[in-house]
C-alpha cells in the first residue's frame, strides 16, 4: 500500500492510501481537481516533454486552466496565475536548447529565494512548469484523448465542400408542451 500526502486548498494535510502504483496518477487527478497539491514546485518548475503541452492534465499538479475576462489563457495553481510563454530555441557556443513552452508568473516578496529566477532586467519570476524536448508521455495527458487532435478533426470536416457533407438529420416532430421555467444556470466557477 502506498500513501500520498496532499495539501488541501485551505492548508490542511491529508494522507490518502493508494492500492498500487498504477493507480497513483488517478488519485492525483481526483484530488488535484479540488485544487489539492501533493508536492512543492521544484526549483525551475516541473519539467515535462514539449509534446505534452497541448493536452497536459493540469489536475496532476492541483492546477487548472482558466481564461481571464480579457481572454488570456492562464494556469491557476495555489491561488497564483501563471502565463504561457513560448521560448525560442537557443543555439550558441555556450548552450543549445530546443524551443520550449513555459508557464510562469512574476515573483512576489513571499516567494522562497530558491524559486526566484532572474530575467534580463531586475524582474524576477517563478516557473510552475516548462515543456521542452523529451519524448511524449501519455500518462501526463488528459484522459480520453488530445483536445487539439479532436479540434483538428472537426475543423477538417468543416472545411469540406458543402456537397461532400452528409445532410443533417431532421428531428422527429414533437408535441407542443407548456412552457417550462428556465433551469437555474450556475455562474462560472471562480479559479481556486
């Protein structure tokens, strides 16, 4: 039996028993959806293969994607918003690095020194995750498929000439019913 310790979104420590190692990521996803985390962000952020970025399952880290009112896509983790940044490949005599995607935010005075990274100027930042190089690992992907692959398939279908598309099915006639009150629609869930 394995044990995994989570820190809840309210700061409580909870230990969860896991039957076997093959169920560990499922448990992390389950509690990660609640905003619970199972570890500290390492110096330089978590490292993942570049090809995992489009459909990475942020619940593994206790995080989630969120779109701001301005339309900017962010990742929310422990109450902090991390922005997506694309880094170009570096090819110099001193260093060779492939292109990367990084999720980072501006450092705060309360951030530990080991997490703070310096940029070209005086600005410091904290990285949650970086996607660079490596071989794709399906275990880090959102279960049930790649959203980008599904979007590409639907875009390909919508770009077919009109004559090639099957005619939409017509719904069967229905009896008219008395108007029903509109169901209660919950407001968008705020980020945790």
